């Protein structure tokens, strides 16, 4: 076994047997932003057999403050995040197979992208994808690790099908449009993302090496700026006896007709995004949030946000027309950043 992993093997929780197991395992990372960059880096250095990186976005200058795998050269080359990450990580550890997928994870491709996963790491920026991952992982019995950060606060939770509550046990429905802050409206400091991602990977190593008895149970919340840590134990959140996903086995987010759609509008440099949540958007409340990031105007029917070369027109039912691009992935990224998905 390579000298590369000598210090990890010396650790009592891994050992030579754990390292051998780890080198046969495959991990999938969904989203390669602040959380994803740290998670990917740590997983590749730990010596997993394969890491798949799935991300729909491209690198922007504002990413460099916290997304540790990217640099200015990546921006000048206009590289997608997944590709830039793969190039960096393959230089870190050539023994690990790093695969990049420039894709928006959805019901049409999730089976192909996640079918070989021994574990899934959440590095996403929206609830819809998390509900989709939860449905798939519960259905297939694949462990996944939830993570989220904003400002100086972060959350993480292990979800092991049949052993822990699933994501919909703690959050039954996607929050209403415009009610959840995003990093692009509230900001984020890099250390909280690094901390949450490090915890995610530590838990992943336990799962991948069959150390299930060492897993942290429940939901962990950390406010790094206020020096506060809160842990909701599994006894506090509990499995819902009537949970739609893990009890009723109703995997509604795997159904194409319930998942939001993005469609390029013929003859226009624009994309329309439809969302299936069904709740009514409070445009006045949304306008207050978005005044921090761009030029906003609204009435009782719609809201318009002008930022850089794009214009987002948002209706009360959550439908949005994004002009300035005909790329559905870019449009969904903008929607997630400023409206929240």
C-alpha cells in the first residue's frame, strides 16, 4: 500500500483494513461550490477509488473567495466547475479516478449519474435537488450526507436509509419561494463552508469504511461567527411514521412531471423556468431582499431584477423568464442564486 496514506492508516479508526476498503469505494459529489470543493479535495486525498463530480455551473470571480479548487486562470479559460475541479484533483492523486459531469441533476439522468455510488455528498445550492437526491438514495438504500451554509452558519446531517430519519422526515416540503436567503443575497464566509464540508467527509469516511457505530446522529448546526453549536439528536427529530419518502415509499421527485423545467424560448435569448412547488411568491418581500444585489422593480403581477447582462422576470407562481442567455443550466443557476429553489 502506498506511503501516501501512511498517516491515515496509523489512525485507529481507519487502519490498513479500512484503507483497503476505502480504495474500493466510489463517492458522488452533487455540486462543486464552497462545500463541494473542500469535500472533493479531502475525498481524493483520502484515497477513494472513484469520485464523480456533478455540477451545472461555470466559475465566476466571486467564487474564488471560498471555492478552493479554482483560480483566476480557470476563469480566463471559462472552465465549468466540474472540469476545473477534475483537472486540479487528478494532479493531487493520479490513483483516484476523478470523473466530471457538467450536468443539472434531474429525474432524467439521476439513475445514470448515481447508480455506482457507495455514498453521495451534498454540495448543492437548492432544496429541489436535495429532495431529488433523498428520493433516489432512500429508494436505492444509498447513504447521503446533507450540508448547507450561509453567512457564518452551517448545517449537516447523515441520512442512512433504514437507519436514520430521511431528509423529508425533518423537512416535509420545499420552502415557499422567496423565503429562503441565499449566499448571493446574504453572503458567506469561507471557514464555515470548509468546516461543514470537513465534517461531511469525516462522516463519509466512517460510512465508507463500515464504521457505522461511530456516525454522528441527528442534525448539527454551527454558527461560526457567534461561536454557537447546536445538535438536534435523532430522538429530537425522529422518523416520521407517515413520511412520504421513507415510510410511504412515494418518490415523487423522481417523477419528471413533478420536477421543475427549464426551457429555451424559441427566437429569444431567454429561458423560461417552471417550478412545481405551487406556493404563491411574495414579490414585495422578495424585492426587499434583491435590492441588495441589483436593479429591482415590481408590481402586483411580476418582479424584474437586472443584474450584469441578465434580467430576471419573476411571476407570483414562481415562474421566471431569464433573458440574456439561452443556456438552461445558466438560467437555473441564476434562479437558484437570486430566487432560491
